[in-house]
C-alpha cells in the first residue's frame, strides 16, 4: 500500500471542504450577498435552503478547516506546523467573528483606511463588519473547524509514520 504525502492529503481535504462551503454560498445565500461571487450566480433567493441550519455555520467551519490545512501543508516539514496553523486560523476566525459584534463593528468600520476602497479584496472590509453579525455558534464552528483540521493533519501524518499523534 502506497503512503500518500501528508501535504497532498491535507490540500485535498481542504479543497473538498472549501468547495462544500462555496456550495452553501451558491445554493443557500441570496444573490449579491457574497462578496466574491458575481451577481446572478447564486440560487438561494426565494428557495428553501439546501443545507438547512447547517448552512449558517458551514462556511465558518470550512474557512478555518481549509485555511489551516493549506497553511500546514505549506509549512509541512516543520513539526509544529499543524498546531500552529490550526491555532492561528482559530484566532483569526474568532477575531473576525467578535469584530462583527455591535459593540465593535461600527468603530472598526470607521477606522478602515480610505485607500482600501481602491484595492480589490480590501474594498469591502468596512462592509464586512457593518453587514455581518456576531453569532456565538459561528465561534463554535470555527473551533470545530480548527480541531477537525488538526485531526486531519495528525491522521495524514500517521499514514507516513504509522503513528497518528506524532
């Protein structure tokens, strides 16, 4: 039995879960509500959600899970790459979620530099904070994404070494 490289397994799992998250945006979210998906590409307006209640939290799970796996794969030979990547993306995801709270969002949006409007991907930063809303269950899904990514990292490494928790 051949042993797949851990980075290949991690990137493959990340791509699959990220595609699942994109499906949530395409099938369950209203048209023009997702920044990087062009108007007219979504099917969520007026239809019942395909993913049900899980669709509310699957994207935050998918982002954390996939980005942690991508980062770990890039840092692969380093022993602490998995823990560092998962903790890092857990912190980033959690900070962005908390920043959407009513107490913080308006203040952050006011302080976004004006020059962000001239740069693709940065031009919607203020809108992200103002249109988003804090949800404790998103924090939970971010945590589950980080823990799940760490499990995939450990298991992918065990395919090479025979030890899951090396």
